[in-house]
C-alpha cells in the first residue's frame, strides 16, 4: 500500500509558517551600513495602527507629536527617493504627504516655528531644554555687557574664514563687537584669510586628523594643539576691508594647557607696548590677556618649558565673537574623544554660547546612501558637548549641495541626501537645532548655479568667499528670525 505523505507535508507547512512568524520578532541583521529587511509575512494585512504599535520601541517614533504621524509602510531604500536610515520608516506627515520619519518630525516642529518668505528656518527640537537655541537667544540680549561667542566647527568648506567672515560681520553690525576671533598658532590658509593677516614661526602642529602624533590627552574643541621651540611666535594683524569690524579689536588672549609645565611669553601690541607673562597657571587650560585699541599683536614664547599651546585671539569685551574652527579633512569625530575635564576647562576659559557643527564634505560618498553609524557619531559628539558645556546652544547644519556628473549633466550626489537625513536624525535624537543648508542654497543643482555665478569652485563642492557671503546671509537671516520670534 502506498504511503500517505499528506499529513507530513501539512505539518512541515505549519512549522514553516510558525518559524516565519517567529522570525518577525528577531532583531534586524546589519552588515556595516546595510540592514536586512525584517521578515514579516503578514505585512500586507497589518493596519497603520498596528504598524505604529510595532514601531513604538523606535526612539524616533516615541517623539511623534500629538498623533501627527501615521506609519505608511516599511520600505527598503529602493522604494524611496530619500534614503531611509536604519530603524526609520516612511510616514505620512500631518498634511498627508509621504516622507521619511525624520522629515515628518522636523515638519511638525517647523509648523510651530514662525516662517518668513525667503528664509529657511532653524528647527529647534529641544522643547526649551539644554542644548536648544534659547540659551543663545538669551545671550544675544546680553551682548551689550559681555562677549557672546559662537564657534563654527567644520572642514575645508569654511576654512580660510569663508562664510564665517560675513556671518561675523553681520552679527557685529547688529549686536556690536570687533575682531576676527580665535586663530590656531599656525594655519595652512593664513595667506588667504581676509579678516586677519597671520604669520608665525617655531611651532609644531598636531591635528586630530593626523594618523599619528596626536594625543587624545590634549584633544580639544579646536582639534589642534602645538608645541613650541624657543622664541616661537605668532603675529596677528586685523585686516578689515570688506569686513570692517575685523580691522581692530579691544582684547587679545593667548591659550595654552596650563598644567603641562612652566613657561613665559610676551605680547607686543601695535608694535610698541610689551607685556610679559608667566604661563604657570596650574589650571588645565589657561590664558594670558592684553587689552586696549589693538590693531596688531605679536605673542612670543620666551621659554616654552615643555608646555602645550592652543591659539591666540583678536576679540572684544562686548558684542559678538565668531571663531572659525575649520580643520581640513575633518568629520567631527574628534569631538567624541575630548575628555570631559578638557571640555569643561576649555569651556571655562573660552565659553561658547553657540556651537555650530558644519561637517559633511568628507563624509558624503557617491555610492553610499545610509549613514547610520555617522549619525550615531554625531549624536555622541553633541551629547559630549551638552554634558560638559552647560548653557551652550548647539546647531547642526545639514550638508551643502555637492554635485556629480552623469550622462545628462550634473545632479546632487546621492550620498549628500543620505547624509542630511543622518544629520537630521542626530538633531532629533539629541534635542538640538537643525538648519538645512542644502534647502537654503536652493536644493538640487544649487551648487551648479553658484559655479555659474562665480560663487563656487569648479569641483562643484567648495564655495569661495562670494558664495560664503551669500550662505552667511541665509544663516544670519535664519538666526535673526529665530531670535525675533522666540
């Protein structure tokens, strides 16, 4: 008699179905930036409300506001023009438009922000908490009685004081202040900087982007530190010109690690007035300071004493100070490694009311769209700043437009769009502010137009001083819109 296998087949099918159902609850499998899609044999039967419940553990979903979001579907990257980060979703925003979860959250916050035609608003996700823009806006109210400092951290996109020179000038025109701010002891772009003429000799530079020779012991917000030979010096001269408030200043400071040895320095103001300093402060980060009507200042190390040095500044006692802390090839990852005691000491010696993170060019890749690990690194960096620089606002600036050539001409590099999503997520997760520079520039093809108008280089990546001035005005308008409507 022939054996009946039907019952065995049924049991195999049932067991397979049970196994597939159970696999839904397994965590996603990740290899680098690639994530395998979740197994969900009932995906077509689930309602939107059921999907919301399934995603309730997602930390981004937990920040949905007043039920404005309804999950549309779980998708892979091929189905979305905008890259979808690991753990994210496509959603319907409050207007019914399909968007990434990050964009939906930003849209909801933007709807509570005062808008103005021609201005790309800063979106603050802090709800008034630590790291949000409120601290900076409050500091602006005090600019008549104390210095209000802004640190702009970035890469080659802003080196040579590009963009920050005009941002500084616009803010100083409105709130007062003078000087070109903080400068490291040496700079590869010293000869092209239009706000301060900088010359130097006798320094050995150590940068966070160096593959060797950089010690995390001295890692700091600037990403640079220096050792000095006998008689090392740096000379700063205000240039003014197109940025008249940078032509002179009322104070200059010389920064160093004050617990690394005994040293001596001199400051010569305007070529005549000399002041001598002992650098043995005993504090982790110390500074020497001179004041007056300063058009030039020369700091010299008469005895280095094995000390570690940072930089010098051209400042004012009141008004706005904007420091360009650009570092070529930087990604911002050095911010994660700054030791809390160093961050705290630096903040005490030179407190910033606003830190602007403007990275991206060294992260975006043509054939890469998912930047979840990089988003996590930004989150860690911002959390380090928030934990050790209380009272400091943090603004994450989205990557600029960067073009790549294809058969039909030029188009925005796919990696830029994915990177911007990662930056948006970092702002949401850390509860700080986000400004979409890509949108402010004009989005798709905007850098091509800037090249045509002589505002960007022919690499379709870097802006020049003219382009920097234009984007600085966009950012200034966004800051003032937020300040006036807080």
